C-alpha cells in the first residue's frame, strides 16, 4: 500500500510539472500601469499604459497598450497620440482610432499602438492621450527615468 501512495504522489507531481506551463494564462482585467499618471492632477487616471520592451530602447520599435474607461462618451472617431518630450525636441505619433462600437462613459477599452522610439536621453517624458478635435478624452504621462 505504501508503494501505491509513492507512485500516486510521483505521478501527480509529474502531471503538475508537465501541465503547469501548458495551461493558458488569462490576463488580469487590470495590468501593470508602468508608472503612468493622469495629466491633470484633479482628474482620476482613466488610462492605464503599458509598453514593451521594458525598459524602452532608443531607435527601436515599442508597443504601447492603452486600456481603461473614459469619463465621457467618445465620438465614433478619435486619435491616440503618443508624444515623447526631451530637453531639445518633441516626437509625436498620432493614429486614428475607430472602435467597432461607440465607447460610452465607463465602457472598458484596450488599444495597441506601435511607435518607433527616438534617441532617448537620460531624462524624458512620454504622454499618451486620446483626442477628438479640440477635446482631450483621456491623458496619462510618465517622466523617465
């Protein structure tokens, strides 16, 4: 009987080791925000921004993930702007966003944007915003390092 317990324990341990990485991992509804805060101190941060690679690399492609929910209804078309501010210049990427359904206040969204990073100095700021004409729908920024 003792051999049966040892065999069962060994068998279950092997199954656990083999299957631990084979199971799909569902991403949490929230993800690491990578230190981005609201552009306006009196407005709660409605954007969570994450990027890869982390840390960012000069002259390399970076993928930004922007998720959250808006405080107001969004129009059918708006832009996602990623701006890198350095001491001497500003690098700007603006891409149109056309969600499949209209985003109402409180609806969750998750957008991805590729951006070629400029030469990054020691200190710089990245601002990510969702804009429609002259209205800022949401904005977050982070100062590096």
